[in-house]
C-alpha cells in the first residue's frame, strides 16, 4: 500500500518545515511499525487449530480443492460454521490449504500478514486525517509520529491477539483490512483528480464489496465513509453527497451482496440472528456488560479470556451500572457532534462497528468475544493519542513509547496461552471456572493428550455446570459432553458406559450424527453386527456424504458376510475422501476377501499417499506375500517395522519369511 505525500500535505504559508514530512520519515515509521508487530507476534506461529478452527479448516471439505472455485465460494453454513456466508474467508483458507494442507504455520503467517497490512493502512488513514484542513494547524507538524503512535498502540495491543493468533478469526482481521482500505481509498480519492481520483474511489468500492463477502460487521463501512467525508473533507452532508453521490451509490450497492449472503447463511446455522436463544431484551442487557468489559480491556487488557461462555443478564437491576455507563458514553458522542466533531466521529466508529453483534445480529452462543474489538479499538487509541498529545506535547512521546513496550510484552505473554489447546483452555477455565463449554474443551484437549482420567473429571464437572442450561432447553453443550466423554470411555474399553452416554445424547437429539456413528462403532467393536449396521445405515440417511460412516458400514457388512454391498460402501468412501486411509481401508477389505491383485493396487496407492504409514506398508506386504512376491513383501515389512518397532505381527511375519532379516535396517 503506497503511502506518499501529495497536495494534501504540501506546506502552506506559516507552516514550519519539519523532517516528519519526508518520505524517509514515513519509511522509518513503517519499519518501526512492522518490526514491533513481528516482535509482538514472534511466538504465535505454532499454535494449533482450536475451537471453531476444527470445523472451518480440517473439517471443511470445501477448502480442499482450490480448483473447485464454486465450492470454495459456497462455504458450508450448517452447525454455525464460522465460514458460512463468508466466501472470501473460505477462499483464503482454501489458498492456505493448497499451499500447506493443515500445517498451522501458513495460516498464522497469513493472519499476521493481514494484521500488518491493516496496521499500515491505519497509519496512512491517521496521518492523512491529521493533515486534513480541519486538523492541520493543531497536529500537522507531528502527523507522522502521531499516526505511528496510533497504529503501533493499536497493532500490538493484547486485546487483538484473538483476532490474529486464533486462525479462524481472520474473519475479523480480514474484514478489518477491507474496512480500512475502503476508508483509505476514499481519503486518497477525495484528494486526487482525474484518473487517480477514479482509481482510488474504485478501490474503495471494491474493497467495500470484498468486506461484505468477508464478515457482516462491514455493513457500517459506507456510513462511516460518508461521516468521515462530512466531518473532515466536505464539511456538510449536502456537500458530501453533491460532490460524490455516484461514489456513495456504489458503496450502497455493496449492501446488496451482504443481504444476499446473510439470507443464504440462514442465521449462521442457528447460532446468530433475531429470535434465537435468549430474548432480545436479555441479549441487550448482556451487551451492556460486554461493551463495558471491552472498554475496560482497552485500557487494561487483563485478564483476557478466550471464551466467556453464554452467561446472560436477565434482570435490569444487574445491568443498570453498565447501562448507565454506556448511555453516558453515547450521550457524550451526541453532545460532541457540533463542537467536537472528531470525538463524535470516533465515538460513532466505536459504536457503529460493534452494533451488528451487539444489537440487530445477536449471537447468543457467544454474547461476549474479544475479537469484536479489532476495529473499535482503533477509535479509542486514536482518541487517547490526540488527547495526550494535546495535553502534554513534550512528554507524550515517552508515554507512548512506554505503553508500546508494555503492550508488546502483554501480547507476547498472551500468545503463550495459544501454544496448545490444553494451555489455552486451562487458562480459560482458570479465569471462568463456571464456563461449561470451556470445561468441555479442556477435557477434549486432555483426552487428545491421553490424560483420560483428568478428561473424564472435566466432562463430569462440565455436565454439572451445564444442568441449568439443559433445564432451559439448551442441549448443545450437553450433547457434546455426552458424545465426547463417551469417546474417552470407549478408548478405555468401557464400552457399556460409552454406549449409555451415546444413547443419552440421542435421547436429547435423535438426529445427532456423531452420537449415532459412535454408538455404531461400539456395536461393531463388540461384534453386535446387526445393531452396528442399523446405526451406520441411519447415519447415512442423515448424512449420505459421511465417508467414515460408509467405511464403518462396509466393515460391519464385510464381517456379516455381505461382501458385495460392503465393497460398494468402501468405494463410495474412497470417492468422497480420496485419502491414504480410504485407499488402505478398501485395500484391507480386498485383502480380507483374498482378492490379492486388487488389494495390492489400493494398498500401493495408500503407501504412495502416506509413505510413513506403518499399517499401509504392513498390509501391502501381506498382499505381496499372498502372491508369492516375498522379496518385495520383506521390503515393506521392514519399512513398517522401522516406523513401528513394537509391531509384533510384522516382526513375526519377517521371521517366517527370512529369519535373518527381522532386524530393521
């Protein structure tokens, strides 16, 4: 993004020449800004996928084939998918997937790049705003360092870590970038003439359209641009409209795309929108506490909480202190309209960007979330910077520098919490111990690390905490708890207890695919084949594209002697998910049926796709032995033993083929 001087910042009579107007000073400011952000986020690149990352990235089939652009731009919307109705977010994930699959580093690099670009654009907006005629006399001589202070304090603030380090919250940061470019394009276009003017204004409209395809919060961008024009450029609503009515018509047309996407997203799978969860009144009361919390965290970003849960305020008396504060802030914005238009603009920026998730697009499953402060924080920072500079010109730079260092340290520390799912959820539970959802995800993380007893204790605690919500009819967390704890019990071999939890989950929600699939898996594991076949068949009625259910049904049918039908399900699974595992599963089924040449073909493909799979090498070796190709089989058995030295089956197979060859090379 070029940031250069033009007629707007040319010296006027009475202006003092100052080094900060030079291109070199701007380049130095950019270098400082980028360097500070890289330092603040240097430890953010290895954090795993957490929370909504799972269904949006590894569990999202539409990001796996970038060449299928129609699918990429039609992201899934079921189950409250974060990418639903946000095609450009899904496209960015598909690009990441095409480059590096599910390796997390690439996703973090993309997120940080977006954040850096956003900070640079904010620097440009702040600098050019301070050089506008209405502000030039007071701030023009220090425009560059003041703009740097705004961009730095915003970019390294720990409150933004969730928008940058939490991968799927690129929805917020990417939308933020488009929002800022929309405003920056207008500012440049208003100052230019001829083709350059049209190009910048065209960039503004294009960026606004892209933002609408990224996140619904973009809805306020056309209004903010018009307000900026009235406040800093044209001087009145009439002048702004008469000079640029076609431009504003173009911005307004971008709402058409947003409306179409919102309607197509169907309330984000039942997780956002009017008429969901608590009443509108209850949600409004809860938002008074949320906005007050956001304001406090802007000043003192401790403690930061990844997931605040769904706790709501139901009584006006409980919300009254927060409501008084918010009403006073809104009143201050209104009263500043005539005498302090800059303060009024920043106040409208703050409330307008927060408005969608705090009012007419309620999100009852997450009434408070720190990532919503990504852009609103910029208004608070800008107001603080210009206020401190106005009150204390000489000492303000020391204050700003000290604040930047403290904020960088806070961001580095906060990123440490994201180093693993366990550390993140343990931190969340420590700060919000009554949050049943956080307890559930901590249990999931502990189970993933093999700490099963600790995980079961957390699941039980989460179920205890969730009983009031269950009594109100909110079953979403409780069914997850039953299914996930059942999975742990099944891993421990406690199949009867596991089956009971799956059945309890199905009593709450008969259409719960995960519970039915896992119940079928218990029946398959305990050789209750008719029951297993029945459950897997029902799963496929609910979700015909569930590849794992096709594989499991194939296994049950194969053991029941229905080989032809079994193979047809293995083949469907392979078409749905052409992975190494699907090739191995089909190859293993053919091996079981003694169809050696066909088995070899699929197992060879499995080895090609996953050369470090011990099982693929083992089963390919078995297929080769069955065809009398012992030398080739020995090579694959040896590779399998290298990958899994404790595999007794492979060791015995090697000993039977060539007693002297059992040692892996």
